[in-house]
C-alpha cells in the first residue's frame, strides 16, 4: 500500500513533539550531503548572514519567538 505525501503529513501532525523531532532528524539525515561537501557552503552562509545582521540589512528574530512560532498549530 502506498501512502501519499498528504497522508504522511496528517500522520506526522498526530505525532508527539518528541516524535516529530525524531522524524525531522531522520529525514534531514537521509538527504544531507557528506560533511566535506556541505561544510564550505554552511560556512559561507553563516558569514553572509552575520554580515547582513552586522550591516543592518536584516534583523535577527529572538529564539523565544522562533520557538513559539514553531509550536503553534499549523492550519
């Protein structure tokens, strides 16, 4: 039996928070590139973001707000 993406999303929505975290980790690990390929890209992204924040072109969002948004029910 094949499960559609929409069905998977509905099932995932019924998981506990800790189960969703475990699922996210599993999914990310299944698609991440090996460390030696991704490290330079992440370094460049981090340096770019830092320069944007220091230059004032973007404003960071406090972690409390980010986590509160993540905990809100999705519609």
